[in-house]
C-alpha cells in the first residue's frame, strides 16, 4: 500500500494519542479517553453516531466532509481532527478550501474541530524558484495556509456553538495539550482549555495578518443592488464556472465551491444577506445541478442563508457587457483567461449597473 498523505496524518495522530495517554495517566485519567481512527478512509465517511467521523449541518441536515480521527470522552466527540498536507502537495490557493467543510461540521454541532495542516509548506511547481544547488530543473514554490480558510475558521469559532481551530501539523504538542485540557475540563478539574483555544486562535489571527480575505478578488461583490436600486448585500460572490466545469469528471469544482460558500456564509457581515451568483449558468442549468446527487450542490442550493442566482436573474444596464458575458459562456476561462470581462462585471455590480431582478 502506498504511503499516502492520509496515512501519514493518521500515523501522526496515533503517536499523539500515545503521548496524550501517557500524560493523562500521570494524573489518573488514562482511561477517560478513546481514539476513533480507521486505516481505511472509506469508514471515515459514516456519520459519527453510526461509528464514523462525519457530521451533519444541524441547520440543513446536509452531510459535510469526513474527518481523519476523533478523540472521544464518554463516547461523545471531544476533539475531532481533519488532517492534510495539502500545502506540501501542490495546493497553493483555493484548492485548500476543498477541506473546509470537514471541521465546519464538527464546530456547527458544538464540538472542537481541528484542521491539522502545515501553515507554511512548499511544493514542486513549474512557476517556482530553481533549486540550483540540486538540479536546475527542480523548482520549489511556497504555499501558505489560505487566508479564506483562516478567516472562515475564526468566524465560525466566534459565531457558532463549537470551535474550528487550525493547528500547524509541525506543532503536535499544541494538539496534544488541547486534548489533555479538554479531558480535564470534562472531569471538572482545573484546566487551561480556554487559554489553549485562545492561544491557537491568536496564532491563526497572526498568520492571517491585517489583510481582509478576498479584498483583491475580482469575484467579490461588496455592494449588490436589486432592480429597484436598493442595496441588498454588502458581501456576496460571483462564481465563474460554467456547467461543464461543474459536472465533467476532469473539471468537477463542486467541493471547492462548497468551501468558498461556507467561508462566505460564516465570515460575512452579520446582518447582510449573502448571494452566490453563477454568472455563466442559466436557470435550466441551475435546475439540473440542483437535481444531481451531490452533497455540495444540495447544500448550496438548499441552505437558508444562501441566495442562489444566475445569469437569467440579472438586469444589465449595459447591453454590450451582457453580450460579452454571453459570448464566453462555453469558454474554458481557466485556460483562456477572461479577467478583463470579469473585472468589468464586478465593477458593474458594485456600481449598481448590474442588478438582481
């Protein structure tokens, strides 16, 4: 069997479990904790109550992503971990959001969800820096943790019942301490659980920095208007995928799109409605997607906090801009970039020149 990233993560978590048990045994609590972890990742996908490591969104009842391991106290979730070495395996940007739903499900149910990932990794890349001391053909590119991932995790921790924490995979002692203090908290003993959580979030905020996630994105809409000229949202997002990109086996973008929507749902302003606007989809395509057996599409189209709109829902003041968007409906914009048109559409939204009917 190949030594996969999944196997690597689970072996690290098993080692952490041994360290946790060793420390808990010193204070007579070594029998208070169990670890749920599976060698076969297919077993992770069962719901927690059915013996797996997956949780439902309590608001929509939709199933979110599975996790890699879970520490249980009295048979109930204590700390549930999703691990990934994505920042060392070529995930330089939005691909990291594919896993955002995993810890989200844990936190929404009131438990501690942890994403265990290198905060700063590096991977081979054609656009990276040559490693002349090794081989001039080898290029390495750094990959930092996605700002949207941290933004959404912090927002969920602040607004929801549970915690969404991001811990560096090269700081296992931080996760170890979190688990130990969680057990002590459950036992009613003096503990530093809240301090540990606060310290972890402080590190997350430091890694995030002062910049606002999405501030430079040409897909972010900060002023959205309806056809009456009323502002209806101060943070929404347009999505540029066409039907092919969301359905064919080689271009299936649903999982990443779910992550982006979750980040926007929970990190946006408290009193602002959120609109997910699929500018290259028509109503019949939205209908077909909503009928697909896909948890990603079902979640987005049925979430009470998401207003899904498409090209047919838009009113254009400028017919030329409308025609330009129609003309790229079938273009693969990941190979043939259309940034000028997308930027013009973003500006038109923010200026009220494109409205929601």
